[in-house]
C-alpha cells in the first residue's frame, strides 16, 4: 500500500502556505531578516508544537509568520513547499495565503502575492506542478478588515482564483462575513470556507448558503446533522479533509476515530490534504499513509480520494480530463 500511495498522483486543495514554514527555514529567515524568535534551535521549535485545540496552534502559527518580510521570503517558502509536492507526487495544488497576517505587520499585499505567484509560475515550468491561489480572510478580525483586503486583491485578480475563510471558527460564524463574500462573488472570485472543523454543522450550511461556497474546508462535523450529510452527498459538495491536522488539534481523539473513510464509503466527495504540514508532522503522503494505516482500504478507495480532488479542483474540464 505504501508503494501505491507514494506512486499515486495527488491533488492538494487545502494547504496554508504559511503552514508549510519548516523550522529550518524559519531560522534561516529570522537570521536573514534580523527577526527575533523565541527558540534556540529548529528542534526547540518542533518541541513547542504541542497543541490541544485550534487556538493553541494558531497562536504559534501567527508568531512563526513574523519572519516573512520580503518578496523573496514568500518565494522561498512557496518554492520549498513545491519541492515537497514533487517528492509526494502532488501534480496540482490549490494553496491558501492569509494576507492580513502580513499586511497587519506593515508588509505590502503585493510583496506577499508576488512572491508566492512567482514560485507557483516556476513550479509550473520547472516541476510540472499546476496550481491556483486562494486568499483567506482571518475570521477573528472584523468584516471591515476583510473588505479592505478584498480591495487590495482586485489588481491581482489574474493571480487569485478565490477567497476563503480561516482562523478561529468558534465565535466567528460565517454570517459575520456575509457581505464581503457577496462582494467577492460579484467580483468573480470563487468562494470556500473553513467550516465544521471545531465549529458546529450549522456553520457548513451557513457557509454554503450565505457565503456561496462551492466546497468546504474540513467539514468533518457534518456528521452531527444527518440531513446535511444526505444533502452534501447528493449535491457532491466537496470536503477538503485534513487528517493529521484533525488529530493534532484534537478534533478527533485518534486516527482510528477519524470519519473520512466512512464518509468516502457513504459516497461523499471527500479529499485528503495536509493543511499546515510543517506544524502537523506530514505532507500529502504522510496523510494518506496515516489514514490507510488506521482504516485499511482497497486501492480503488485510496485512488478515489484523488479522483474526488480532481472533481473538486478549480481547473477547467480540459485540465481535469488531463489529470484523470
Ligand atoms: N489556519 C491555518 N490552519 C488552519 C486551520 N486548520 N483552521 C483554521 N484556520 C487555519
Ligand atoms: Zn486549514
């Protein structure tokens, strides 16, 4: 099974580029940019990655992003991720970035988007990896800040296919961002949102109805509403599930308790993704392996995760046919 998984072409749809910042690169950038970090070695950074819920992770994750200052830093970060994609046979990836994490520190939106975009272009040419870029609004900030961020994105529509919603789900439901998502839709962006990760199943429904999302990030708490599960299956609404993230952040007690294989067998369009691989201990192959070890599957079932991800991706039908 390991050989099959490693050889399987994979499509990643849920990856925060800031969450791919490995401790070694964090150290390198801290030195290069003269930024103080509260660790003495990359190993000390790894030792600090003990999380008991989403917020305990987010606090450390936003702090890590402080070393990213120049366009070249965003390029280097994205390029390192793409090299890991190549190793894991990821042939297409749709990555998130959090502009507000950087603009709030005085980094220009252009600096961030241009660095990431340049690496994605190089990845297409030199590695044969296709990609799309999605910008996320931080839901712990207010809707006015999201509107500002949307305005900053308008000159970069050629580089950004969609908008998403991430950060602390509890206390920050989809309706808080109803207006800005409606505006984003009018501007021609596709929409996605983290929902039903730590928050209730109702957030999934609200993301679909109020935010016009065409797929849901995480969504694993859909099982708390039988009627919602039926509708997600019938409408082929994709869920971008992140197994190692969910166990590290205690959404599930262990991989044996994870529901993604059950959802797959019910016919839902579930996909496997790495979320923040530098923080959760694994990229795509590791996520596939962890699920397969805890839930023995046939090869056809494992391959269905890739077929679902192709179906759920934001690429043309022609491109989808090429990937299948
Ligand atoms: N930002 C980065 N990773 C996240 C996650 N798993 N949930 C919400 N926001 C995030
Ligand atoms: Zn995420």
